[in-house]
């Protein structure tokens, strides 16, 4: 968390990536993106941040959480903070939509490999 002029901004210290290896060997890769990235004038209040999974270039499917995607910061701002989440990226809480239109709730048996990268 950094203060930029009159605004407060999120600054990631690490990438949060989920990779799915499909049974045919293709890999779909998604980045966890938090919005909004900037809070004008005041620090981020609780429950205003949202997490979503964004496909990387070349990824043809969609991956979405089936849980509440709201994030909160309860630490002093600016400075290092931890995003506290109601969303869990456990496999059984995600839904994937493949380019073929097939929609599946993810479990470890649906794909040959489910991992966080």
C-alpha cells in the first residue's frame, strides 16, 4: 500500500497466478486481479476490494470463484498490508468455462493438475 499524492494505491509484492493443466495437456493460466487499485483521498475501507481471475494472453477459457470475492484491509495504511479474503481459491470453489462451452465446477478429479503457480 502506497500513498500517491492524495490517493492510496495497491502495489503487489508478488504475483498470484493459477494454472490449470487440462487432460489434453493444454495449460490455462489466470492472474488474480484486485480492483479498485486506487482509493482517492482516504485509505481503502473494509469490503470495497474485489478479486477476480483474469485469463492471460493465449488462455481461451474462463475461471471464476463461486464464493464471495470481497477483500478487506484492516492494517494501517499506507505501508505493508495483507488482503483478508472471504474468497478461497480451493479447487472445489471454482467454475471453469472452456472455449468449447463446457462448464464445470472444479474438483481435483476434473483436471489432471490444478495448481497455484
